[in-house]
C-alpha cells in the first residue's frame, strides 16, 4: 500500500447529547441548548471537517417544539450546505443503512448541495414513537439535512450493518446502534441475538468506528451495556448517553479497542459529572491509525459546584451547640456561594477571546451541597433552601436550587408499610430529583405493594410512557387491557372455585409479568377515536388523539378487541419500520419475508440486472457465511419460537354503518321554517307535514370513498449491491 498523506485522512467532528430544547421555557436558560449546538456546527465549518458524527439525543424530547426544530434546521443549513464537494465515497448498499423515502446519503442527492454530511443515531430522548414510528431525525433526513442510520426496528433481533465510506486510500466502516432499553439490550446480547456485519473483502484495511447510546456504568445488574459485549474487531467506540465529558480515548486491553465519551454540550442536571468542562473532538483517521483533537466549547453556561460538610468546617462547626445561630450559618454559606460565582465568571472570561468576549458574562449555574449532620447530639439550624436560593436572583441562572441540604444517614435497611424493605442508601442517593427515572422509581415502590390483578412491570412501563412520552392514554389502555386479559383467562376456565379464584388471577398476573420481561408481551392499542370536531384546529388546540375525550368507548369494544388485550406480538421482520396500515381493502403491496434465515432478506433484482463487476466491496448476506460476517456471543442451544403476527384490523376513520345494508335511513328533527330545497327528486321523499321530518333514500358511506388511488409508492432503488457468498 502506498504511503498515506493528508489527502487520505478522514476528519470527523464527534459530538453527543446536544439536548436541544432542554428547559427552553426558562427565560434565562431557554436558549442554552441550541446555542451550544450552533457552536458545534460552526466548528465543523470552520475546521473544514469531512463529516459530523452525532451520538444520539440531538433533541431533549421526542416531540421537539417548533422553536427547537427551527434552530437545529437553521444551524444545519447555515453550516452543512454549500458548494464544497464532499470527498467521501459510499461503498455499501445505502438501502441497507438508510430507510425511508430517501434511502441514500444526502450529499449524493442531485437536488441538494451538501458540503459536510451529518450522520446521527437516535438516543433515549429523541427515539421514534407514535403512529408510523417516526423520530424527529426522520424529519431532518427527509429534508436532506441529516443521515439517520443505526436504526433498531427489532430490539430482540438486532443486525448492525456498517456504512462503508472511503476517502483516498482510507476506508471507514461506520457502525451505529441507536438506543434500546438497557435491560432488554443486555438480554439480547446475552442470548446471542446481535449480529455485526463486516465488509466481505479486505477486512484488515478498514477502520471500524462505532457509536452507541447506552448506559456506560452498571447502575443496576443488567441496566447497562458492558464493553466486552461489543466485538473485538472495533477500533474506536464513541459512547453517548453519559453526560460526563471523558473526551480522551481510553484503551480497553481486554477488547483491544478505545472508548471515547464526549459527554453532553449542555448541563441538564446539577451533578458533579455536568460540572466537568464540555468538549467536542475532531477525529482524524488515516488508514488504521487515528488521533483525537479535543475542542473546549465556549458558549456553555459556566457551572461551579462544591460540596461541604458543616461539621468539618473550622469556622462554623462550633455552631452545632449554639442556640440561634441561623443568621451566622447563613452568612457563611452566602460567602461560599459568592466565591463560586466569582470562580465561574473567571473561568468564562478565560475561555473567551479578546474580540469575542461579551460585555458581561452570563449568569452561572451554582450548586452547593451541604451535609448538615451534627455530631454529639447537636443541631445545625439551616435556612429554607428555596428562600436561600432566592437571595441570588440577579446573580445566578438557577434561582430556586442553588443549595441542597442532606444528612448523613446510618446504613441499614429501612422498613415501610407492607413489610417491604426500602432500597439501600446508595440506591436512594441515585434517586435524586436531578437524575430520577420514572420507571425505576415506580419499580422500587411497587415492590412494597401487593398487586393482585395488574402486572407490576407493565404498570411501570405504562407510567413511563405517560410521563416520558406524553402518552395521555397509556394508563387507561393499560388498565383496560389488563382487566380484559384477566376476564378472558377466567372465562376460558370451565369450573372455578371461589377459593381458587384469587390464585388463578395471581398466576395469570405472574405469567403476564414473565411474558413482558421476556419481551414477548407488547401493548397493542386498538381503541377507536371519536371523529374530530369540525372547528378543531390542530395547531392551536393540539392533536385530537391526545385529548381525554377522544377515545371512543362502545359496548361492543370488548368483543371487537377481546384478543388484543394481552396479545403476544412477534416483531416485524426486516430492517425497516413497520408500515402503517391504510385500509383493510387496500391490496398488499409488500410481500412478507420468507421464513427462516432469522429475518434476513435475499437480494432480489427487479428492474436492473446489469451490475458493476468492478465493485470490490461485497456485503455478504447468507446464512452459510454468518461466521465471517459478525462477532457475537455463542447462540443459545434452543431458540425460542416466536408466534406468528396477527393480521391488522381494518382501520376506519369514522364509525361506518353495518355492511350488507343497501341504504342508510336517518331521521333528523328540524324546526318549521321557510326553506328552499335544491335536492334531486330521486334522492328525497316528500316532507311529512305531521312531524316535519324528511327521509333520505341514499347516503354516501365512507366505505364507498376509496383513497388508495391517491397513495404513492416509494421509488424503486436505482442500484442494488451485489451480494456473493464467500467460501470458508
């Protein structure tokens, strides 16, 4: 191989966890997130990088506001579009990496001039949800601003295929795995259901780069992604989701790869990990070698934090045995906060250039943690935390939580009502208001309860959907489905003694919990919606489906959906998201994947049969050559058989009249008044003078209107990557 030069170097700007939209309603901190993201994009243009790699959580919410979407699109358009040609060449089958209507990289689109392509996976904050299973990144991809890759349509059968890029003589295999629930992903890796594909030729010449968005530390036994689960052929792993900035790559001697954790670009909690200086990095890859250049972000709001123990402070430790010492203690704490404010301002001014320095530094974030346990039976009389924080209204950005008081508690298990043990103190310390997770909180406290009918893990998932995903009907649907499942189970039993009734209910509840924990029980939402009112404005009033009165509860709803309450649904096979069902009468336009092969597709040449024989990159996709394609833990001895998916129910926009009726008759009471009648004589009858009603002979039903003729299909792929099996 000839000597590599700068023309062979791929320069990548790496950033994660931008969280655009965080706290955007705050009048002081509302613009912090998008300003930091704009600085990152400006750095990409100033440093003339070849591409940008984002490691998830671009948005703080999976339904970002218009302001957040506007600011992101503005920054991308200002810095990533231009006349400069992109020197990266795509060698892989783009339809395998990018799904959707535009399954190719944006810089190869003839209608868009992209100079710096952005590649991104989704995180746990901006994950797909709702009808159609779309993410906010789908909007950016369809607009040609972002290349959204690393999708995980099946969380229990994950296939990771790289985006193969080349510049000069440097070949880059870019792997991406978007966020999956940590416990489920741990189980999927453990069961050997994760496949990593490699290029079919010249494997030793590729630099293997991967980005993930999972817990990096073992907060729970299975609530993280161990590094030794990843394959050993990787060269560098960019780790998202963790906000502490560890920008310098750390070598893992066991797996023989490096791990880099860029951290977040905005502080979303007042924790020690967020107080570390925020960085992004420029990764330069030349052949199989790489180097990292950290860049300190300048627009991040300064954050200073300190933790003190009052019993160890020389100036005030004697106050524990003194009466009426609140004023003296408060003055001492105010002095410490003032020092933190000056420290934060000095750090800000040191970062700014002479020409770019603002007239006045922004108000800093300050957090003072105070442990006020007094030894020997004394007592520290502390002021109310919010009242103390409000003393710094014009000095700090977080005017309500500047100080945090806590006691040093003795170790030991605590008892609560119901006989259940409270978590250990180390676990309770993690459940602080800054980093609490709803699902974990519900699980910890439901263990003290005695749920007889409702499954516990499904209950926590429903609460999490209600809080995190803003699904207003999650709890209602969960209760309905659980009750229907229990009733159906009891009705299927011929004879039930009253003494055995509760035991059967408890056994069925335990079975539902086991199915949900195994990932085989999924919540199916089949409720109908009432017709949207004529005067409803979605932009002003919100989505009609999110309103409490939108759900339609009918008497025959249980009969229509009696099998949907606790259905075991096999996830759809294939690499794309499940297609939305339009109507029951619409002809099927996609053939079901063939059984076997664990959900993989054979390449079918439909239109063009002439292939480029000179292509040296072959992505092998056959069951016989799996040993050469991916690295995974040894598969289990016996694979669990998945039940076949059920047919989708017909989707109707409004309740339609019963089929088989030739005409529909309705009577409407009207007031007596002079009225001109322009109706056709064939569709009306004479007005009954006795009651002033009119009967119509025919009424057009919604079923008579076929909207399928207006539907459009995605354009067929213009090129198909040639797949050839390799001999071992």
